[in-house]
C-alpha cells in the first residue's frame, strides 16, 4: 500500500542506508566473478560446441549470432569470459532479450564458474545438469519465464561448489527439492522469491551448509510452520519468508540465529505474542518486519535493546497496549510502521527527539489518544507522518513547521480543531505534496483568508467530511501544482467558482455531498487535464511517501493509477447539463447524481469515449437516452434511475451488461431488459420498476466500488468519497 510499489520484503532486502548490509547475493556474484575471471585468447572446441548448442536452442538469440558464429575464438564472444588455460569460466548474458529454452549443454562447460541469464524471456525448465554442475558457483536465472518443478538430484550426488542460486521471479511450482539442498554444502545465498513453490520450507538448511547467509523465500505459497532448524544457522544474516501461507508462532529456536540483520515474515498467518526474553537475542537486527499477520499483545520493552534497528514493521496485526518508552533507545530508527493495530495510550510516552534519523512514522488506524507530542517535531528528517484514524485532539502546534522535509501528512479522522490555524501553520511546510486532514474541525468555517498563500508544492489536498461551512475558498486557486482536490461531505454553499479551471494540473475533483447551488459552470469544462486526451497524469505514486495501494500485481507489483474524476453528486445544482461537458474527453468517471438538473440527456456525452463510470441518477432529466452511448465501450457502471427519461434504451455494446436497476424510476423507458418492452409502450406498468431511492444509490455504489476499488486502498477507504 508503490519498484513503484511500496510492498515490503523485496528480493534483496537491503537499504542503501544500512551500513552493514553490503553483500547481497548479486553482490556476491560480482565479487566472485571478478576474482575468477581473467582475459585470454582462445577457448577449447568442447566449450565452443556447448555454447553453440545453447545458441541453437534459442528462438530469439538477441543478436548473439553475429558475435558467436563468425569463427572467432569463443573467449572473445559477447558475454563470455575465459581463464588463462582456455577454459570458459563465465557466461553473462543478462538482459539480452533471449527467448527459448536453456540447453543442458551449458552443464558440459567443465570450468564454468558463473552463469547469469537473468532478465530475459527464457522458458521451459531448469536443466538438472546446471544444478548438479561440478564447477558452477554462481547460478542466476532470475526474471525469466522458467516453469515447472525443479529437478530432483540423485541421492548419491556428491557435494557441489554452488554458492549463490538465484531463481527468483519465474514460474516455478511444486516443492523445493531437498536433494538440491543436501548437495549444496557450500551454499551462501538462495533466492527463490516470486515463484509458486508450495509445501513446507525445508527443515535442515544449515546442517549441510554451515556458511549459509542469505535466504529469500518471499512471494511463494509455502505453508506449514517455520522450521526450528533455522535457529541453527550461525551465519544467517537475511531471512525473508514474507508473502507466503506460513502459520503457527515464531519458534523460540529461531531467536538463536543471533547474526540475523534482516528478518521478514510479512503477510503470512502467524500469531502469538512477542517474547521479550527472546527478541533481545537478535541484537544485530536492522530490519524486523512482521506486518500483516495475527500477532497480539504488547511490543516488549526489550525492543529498546535492538540498538541497530532501522526499520520496524508491526502493521496489520492485533497488537495492543501502549508503546514502550524504550523505543526511544533505538536511535537509528528510520521507519516505524504500526498501522492497523489496537495500540492505545498517549504518544508522548515515546521521546521522538531521540530518533533523529526517523523518516517515516505510520500509526494509521489505532486508538492513540492525547495530543501530538512536541518531540515529533524534533525529527527534522521526517518525510512522512500518518496519524489518521486515532483519537487525537487539540490544535496543531506551530512547531510542526520545523518539519522542513515533510512531504506526506495525514491527520484525518481525529478530533483536531481550528482549521484556520492549522492551515496557516502547515503552509510553512514548504515541501508538502500530500495533505489529508479530513474528518476533523467539525462544523467550523472554511478559511478564506488571503494569508494562506503557501503550499506551492501541494498536489493532493483532502479536506473532506468536516461539515465545514462557507464557500469553496479562493486560496485553492493559488495552488499551482494541485492535481487532486477532495472537499466532499461538508456543508459548503454558493456556486462553483469561475476560477475552478485555474489549477492546470487538476484531474480529480470531488465536491460531492455539499449544498452547492447554481448551474454547473461551463468554465469547469475548460479544465486542462480533463480535456486533453494526450495527458495521462494518473498521479505518480512516488508523490505518496507512504503506500496508498494494496493488492497489486503479484508478479510485477505495479500500482493502479488514479483515474480522472469529476464528482458533483449530492448537491443542489440546477439547470441543464452543459453541452460543453463533451469536451472532457479524458474523463473516466462522471457523477452528477442527486441534484436538480433538468433538460435533455446531453448528446455530447457520447464524445467521452474513455468514460468508465457515468451516474446521472436522481435528477429531473427528460427525453431519450442517446443511442450513440452504446459506442462507449469502456463504460462499466451506468445509472440514470429516478429521472423522467423516455423511449427505448440503447441496445448492444455495454448496455447489454447493465442491471435493470440502472433505469429504475423512469416509467416511460422501455427495452428488452425491462419488463416494459418497447412494443408495449402504450400500456405502462408504473409500479413495476419502483424502488426506494436508497437502493438505487446502493446498487450504483457497489458497481462503482467494484470497478475502481479492486486492487486499490487509498489512504482512507474509497478515494472518490472518503479520501481523508
């Protein structure tokens, strides 16, 4: 919840600021490659033949043939390195657009030390000959399309020199063969992440491989409990088993792996209480990620003895109690993520001034009370602060202006007061790009002061759900980089101001659920980002210093972009829908429902070829539904219920997929999907389609949510209405 994703437990989980986590598996590969390879002038005929056999098995050789088939010495071929005695020792063909199968002939390269075929489009299985090679120390086939089960090795297979095995980001299935593990006595790093391995995690990793240091099993389908034998890994530094189906508790034996620097079991089904006597053993931990499980109980006081800790993730659990004051002793902390738990008490128990390196503090959805502690404002490097959905109160302190680097601030759904003071203070945070302060300041007056003239970098502003009085303020027009504006669920009155088109990057406008009046101004139809089909803002997720998505693609974890939206629903607008609305050709969602709009169904709506959601329900529209609407092939949700429309409903296209409730309350409409057929137009049955207005809205909102919310979790519930 942003590669661009903000998912935890990456393939090689090291941060550039972690001083002691330098030797990732690919780093090991590079070091070993440099030490094993030196230039020479020729190669053996056997090695040359093995390489050509591999080339012949490719359906796309990525232009290797030009180098490999010109009769030159194979030691001079692209991607090939040799030792001084004419033996091929390295095949490095990463990112060469290779397609086809990996030939077993590569296993005949008796001097091969390094094989790197990563980041291609290779398919088929992984040849047994490579896993049982007498020479390969580094094998990297990551980021391909290899599939099937890994081959079993004969039980009599002697120990092999393999030190680094990276098969991540493929399509492998089945259980991980124990025979491979037993033959890999020299293994240092194993990465099987982003595949579909099933079954239990092998139990005796370190019995056979005493130098084992890096294990990444994340993003698979491993099940069962955490093996007790992992605690016997005296050299283990990285343990990543996030995003699997593991269950049970953290075994006490696991905490005997005292060299661990990175431990991640994120997104599993683990439970239990963290024992203070055990966690204290992991004094070398730099990252601890137990998010998205079912852990309960308090954070033990002994966490304060993890002096090297930089990243702490307990989010999405059922943990409770107050935060231990000893957390202040973890002076190297950079990230604290405790969102979606049941923590309570006052935040002032923790002295945040002792955490000078803190960049991210995320406490969303807990039960913290009291005021924001002044010590937080001493965290001068803080970039992202989210305190939404707690029980905090009071006014914002002027000291918040000391957070000179903060870009993301979310304080929504608390009980803060004095919005004018808050905005005047926050405008001193010059780097702010995202400001979410909705569901506070209940019943106050929307500030109109001209002295609010900061926020030059603000791109997302949500002041929704506050029941604020007054008009849409002029100072919003002076936000030069504003892209998303949410003012829904207030009590704003007056008309839509003529300057509404002023923010030239604005592509998401939600002013629904207010008491705005007057006609929909034609100036709104000149909003640049909604008119242009050539611009695709879909707000860069990098703007959000904290994740606001979830359920992203398993294989690539690409976030879904924000749609172009215009939502004026549930107000008191009158008059006709401007024909100029057809100018908004890049619009994806248009909601004008529950107003007092009159006149004909605008024919120009047929120009909105990208439209996916259209809601004109609960108005006073007359006339026919334009038949040309059936050319809107992207339309997924449509509602014109509770109007006075008449004539036949368009047939074909998307109209064959809409529920009959989309047309309820229009007694003069007819169509094949209704009980009232067009041939029977003279005998209307007015009572057949009548339903309570709330059911219309419910049906449409279900359709709306099903389309836009799948794969997306915005900062608060549904972005289109509840962004806070």
